[in-house]
């Protein structure tokens, strides 16, 4: 026979049902409570390890991030071009031409009109070709002038007028490819000259640079002069 244990709380009201605890009922309740606890743990763990919640249990998986490769950018060097850099060099002319003079132009060498127009810098070079066997002497002269951009068009118009000034020489404008913003070429001859000397002169402006290139002598070549003038214009930044 099993002992019956009756637990009566203080002030127990006999109108309510009385639960009687026996060793069997106490053990049964403990088993039921244990089963409920295990079931709760299974539910919690099952939810925690579900595919959508793995990260909350084990943390986020490590992601490989490749290192960033930085390609160095070469430093840009700004080169300042002077009027001397724009001058024709020996390699810009036919091989049979030699350098006679290469120099900056002094401020005092320029006229008052150039001063009034804001002349800044100038440069000149002179080349020549001499052939005693053919009695040939021909020269090429380049004059460069730097002016304020605001006055460069006025410089061109004045120099163009000077090309056609009356001087007893015959002057003819001849076709010439456009160089820079404005350009013109003329052929100059002296009537009655027994040597039949011919002079070609090209005038052009590009940006704030004025140039005049002249070829004259006993054996001139207009096509060569055109090529030289285009080369000279390409030297102007």
C-alpha cells in the first residue's frame, strides 16, 4: 500500500477540489515536466539551426575579398615652350642648308609700332645654302614675335600691308594652305634683274604668335618653303 501525502495550504478552502499527491503522481508530474522541457529545447534548437538561421548560431561565413591593386599614375610634367623652342632647327630644313644665325631679338631691335602692340618676346634664325659650282646662294629667314592675344590680329593685318608696300618690286599673292588662324604668301621679284632673283615670303599667326618666313636667292623652291612653314606652325603650342 502506498503512502498518501496530502498537502493542505494554510487557509485552504474546502469548497475547491483537493489534489492528492502520491509518490506515483509526483514522479509522473516530474516526467511530464521533463518531457515538456526536452520538447521545448528541440523546438528552439530546430529553429536555430534551420538554413535561414545558421548565421545567427555560427556567425556569418568568412568572405574572401581580393586585395585592391593600385596602379601608380605617372606624374604629369608641364613643359613651358619658349619662342626659341619654336624656331626652325637644322633637321627641319633640307640637308644642304647651314645655320648662319640664331638669336633672341632684343626689345630695342623692334620698332615703336611693335612696342605699341605689346611685343613680348622675339626670335630669329637664318639658314643659307651655298654652291660655288652652280653659282647658287639661297637663304631662309624666320622671324618669330610673341604678342598679347588681344592684339595678334592687328599685328597680322599690319604685317600683311607691309608685304604689299610700294618698293619698286613686283609682288604677287600666291595660293597657300591655311596655317594657324590666318596666313598669306607672296612672290616678290625685281623687274629687270639680270640674276632673276626670286623671294617668297609667308606670314601667319597662331594663338598669340606671329611668324614670317622668307626664302630668297638664285635657286628658290616654293614647295620647300610651304613644307618648312607648316613645320614651323606645328611647333607652336
